[in-house]
């Protein structure tokens, strides 16, 4: 599956710009440590989990592998210390100034993070509203010295209407472009069902689970 997904990413990437580099995060939330190890042995290094407990147990089981862990789920404040103890490569789901401040206080070293944007404006999703995103990003930059904001993350609109999905990606990319002069490098958008669309809208990081671990 990995090879097939990489080929699809390549095709989408080349249709946009041959210089665009797209990073693949393998979302391993529905699989066990042995499935992660299998994919690691095929060359995949970055893995994403959306529950702290799951990441903790898998990271313990695979502690001999230098895996690049990305936390991509909704982070509850009472789980911050446990997550930080794993020294994740990146927390992709900062969805408020409040959460950023809580991490900033507890981390002992600079933490790479992305600002999660609810660009589809859906009640079921976490993330800051699109119209507040730039202000929130700047506030975190100013008030949280230990948070190294690297860019933005979003989940595409939850619909079969392709136009709506594209609209949510384009809006996120527009925000990303505004934040580029302030150090934003990562635009993380696109999952198993819509990653090609996301890449065509400017994504340079995709989070793929079910399509990889079929």
C-alpha cells in the first residue's frame, strides 16, 4: 500500500509544482505496533496518533525505532504531561491560545506545533475559526516562547460535495500564505479520502491512515 500511496502523492504533487515537497504522516490510530513496524521497515518514518494513551503504549513497544511521532488529535490538558514525556516530533492540533499556553508552561524544551483551523466551520470539529486564525497565530507567537509554531493544519469539509471540500482547503491555504512571512512552513491537510485534492490546493503534509493500512 505504501508504494501505491507514494505514487498517488507524487502524481498530485507534480500536477501542482515539481518543486513542491509533500510529507506523508502515516496515521496509525487503528493499527497495532507490529503494523507500524512493518511500515517502518518499508521506509516510512513519520506516524500520527490521535490519542495520547495509544501513542504512549505504541511508542513504548517501539522504543528501539527512531520514529517521528506526530500528535494529531484533540489534546486534553490533563494529558499534556504524558504526551510531552514522549517528546513527540510535532503536536499538530493546537486549537486555542489556552491550550498553547498550557503546553508552553509545561514543556521543558521548544515544541513544534501547528495551529488547527476549523476551516469548514463545522460544530463537530475542533480548531480555531478561519476568521480568527491569523490573530490567534500571532498571539501564540508572542505569548508562548516555548511553542514553535510551524504552520497550520485542517480537516477537509465532511461532505461528498467536492466543491465544499476544496473551499475548506483553499481557505486554509490562504491563511497559510498570510502566515508564511511569520515562519509558517507546514500546511497539513488531506486524509485518505481527499489527500490528492488537498495537495492540489497547496498542502505539503498529508495524514493518511485507512488507505495505507487496508
